[in-house]
């Protein structure tokens, strides 16, 4: 069974990063999480049941599966392509 089938993602405001128990999610620290282009949102991922620290977030959006989060992360709020000057 593919582990990614059970992987879940939750987007939330960066201001709530201190609420995350990094032993319960698959990120390592608040310094290494990916942030939105404007720096106000981030996300964590986990396998299986939703961790208590994620459930307690007040600004959460999701949960999303792998396909859904990839579509979101490829959007302009999360991906800032470099403009090439010719």
C-alpha cells in the first residue's frame, strides 16, 4: 500500500506555528516549513489520524490529500515564478 494514500495536509496561519508539536507531524521545525509567497500561511503533513496539535488550530484549511495540496501549492499564493528578462 502506498503511504501517500494516507498522507494529509493542513494549511494554517504562520502565527499558529508555536502550537505545532513537531513530533506529531512530518516537518522538522518551524524554521523549515514552507510558507506562502506573502509569508502568512504554512502547512504541515502527517500520515493517518489527524494529530491533536493540528486539530486545535483555529485558522486551518483542509485537510487536503496529496493531489489537492499539489494543486494549491502550484497556485500563485504559493508559487512565485521567476520573471526572466530578455
